[in-house]
């Protein structure tokens, strides 16, 4: 721990002091500046990426240029190094913390609100689609029955085929004669369409404001607060600025006062040590510990706000999902249609007299159109996660197919080696047999 503290103090003095001569000091300072600029440029990259979501490569190249330029600027300017340090410290102070936490919570909550409105729009569109689809579904079956009767009536043929030619056609249409019902349907459809249009307009404007402007506004507020702090701190007319930090310059000034036998204030008493902080200091005072505990209270409050909107989003998703499941399980409505017509001896349809034939037909009508069933979405079930799963699945399949091909090739190679050596083994066997036979003859 002491090694880490001494190393941190060395890096801190190297960063906030004037640039020293010597290539070793320059390299160390440049390495520290690159690290600090990397951390600072990451915050800028968040705001830049929110504006260039569709062009991530442009955002990455811009961030790389900012990082490189900021590193050189920090290495050359001491004031810029102090400003960047205060900027990073401001992110952890009260105003910077509130700005960044509010911006981050706004981005998260905006995603939930966007998904809530998207699910509500899906529900409104499904109701409008079902009203349009089921408007004349029942009457269309009767129209089909009339056309079926017409087709069968044509089977009797033309009795005056050689004299005249007959051309007939049937145009059947249906309409709602009840004006009050028609007015109610039109008003319902118009209200649902207005709700869907308002939700669509919110979905267009809301992501731009929340995901693009809020992060940038949060970072700009932190930068502006840091600028005001420096201007107020460095103001020559404001000597009574509320300063609780004891720096190296203060310690040197107090030592000079001691050498000149003038009143000095160091070392501090226990009460003063609770109020004033020696910079840099890695030992937290009781007051700082309480401040750290209070630091997490706004974080907890913003987490509760995000959890509230996430819970509403999930409840709407689960409601639409349950309705979707129940609508799919609803059985079809079976309607029986009885047709009566007269036939003569030639089995042709006639208008009166003859044999009365009864035809019982039944058809099914779906109470809710399948294509109009709402489909809910939830931010956690993103397509990116599914794409990663599909990519990993395809990758494993490719590896497995390569292993199977490799096993087949190894078997074929072993068989090929065996077929290559088989004639040689056969020739050696014949030679060995001949030698054995000649040895037997010699013995005889």
C-alpha cells in the first residue's frame, strides 16, 4: 500500500508540476498525459457517439484524433493538465455527479419509455387491424354462398344455344346500413389511429432528445462547472474563496513563516484535520467517509426511478404477451349454413318444383385475425444478443463439420496407405513362399 501511495504521489507531482528537462521525464509525463487524456476523451466519446450512432467508424476516428491531440496538449500545457484534473474530479463532486447520473438515468429511462410507447403502438395497431379485417368477414361467407349457387345454376346450360348467346355476371357487395354502428366503428378507428400517430411522433422525437442530447448536456454541464470553479478560484479579487485544500505551496509558505519566526498553522489540530484536507491525500477523514456515503444516495434514488420505469415496461410487455397467448388459444367460431334448392330429373337447378335438396355447409370464422395479434418487445431481449447466439451456434457447427471431415480424410489416408503397401506385402509373401518351397526341395 505504501508503494502504491508513493507511486501515486510521484505521478501526481509529475502531472501538476512544470515540465522538466530530460528525455526520461518527458517520456514519463507523456505516458501519464496519454492515460489521463484517454479517460477524459472517453467521456467526450460518449457524447460524440450518441450523435453518430449510425456511423461508429467516424466516431471512433474522431475520438482517436481527440485523444492524440489532447495528449500532446496536456504534455505541453500545465494549465490544461490542471483543467483536465479538475474535470475528472468534478465528475465525482456533487454537481458533476448529479449531472452525469441524471444524464445516465435519462438515457436508461428513455429506452424504457420508448419501448413502452412502442408496445402501446403495437396494441393500437392490432386493434385497428382487427377492426378492419373483421368488418365484413361474416358477410363474405354469405357472398361466397351466393356465388356457389350461381356456379351450380350455370350447369343446366343454355336452352337456346343455337339462337342466342347468354353472358351473365354477378357483382355482390355488402355494406352496413346501420348508420350509428358505422359511425361508432369509424370513431373508434379514428381514435385508435390518432393514438398511434401521437405515439409514433413521440417515438421519433424522444430517442433524439434522450440518447443524443442528454449525455452531451451532462458533459457540458460538468465542463462549465469546472470552468466556473477555476475562474472563481483564480480570481485575484476573491481571496476569501472557500478553500479547504492544503497544497504543497501552502506547506512551503508555512515553512517560510516558521523560518522567519512568524506565526505558523502547521501541524493541524484534530478538529482542523477533519475540515481541511492535505492534497494529495489517500487517507480519508471521517467527514469524507460521510460524504462518500451521502454520495450514493442520489445513485440509489436514480436506480429506483429506473427500476420503476423498467417495471412498468415489463408489466406492459407481460400483459401484451399474455393477451397474445390467449388470443392464439381462442378456438374458431363454427357457423352452419343450410342451403335449399330444387333439382329436376336431370339434376339441374330449377327455381320451383322438382326435388328439394338440402345442403349443409359449415365454415369457421376466427374471432381475432392472426396477422393482427400484437407482438410485444422488451429491451433485454435485443436482436444483438440473438445475433451473438446465432453466430456462436454457426461457429460451433462449422468446427464440428471440419472435425468430421478431418476424421474422414484420416480414414481415407490410412486406407490409401494400406492400398499402397498391399502389393509390396503380397510380393514379399510370394518371394517368401518360393524360398520356403525351394528350401523344402533341397532338404528332400
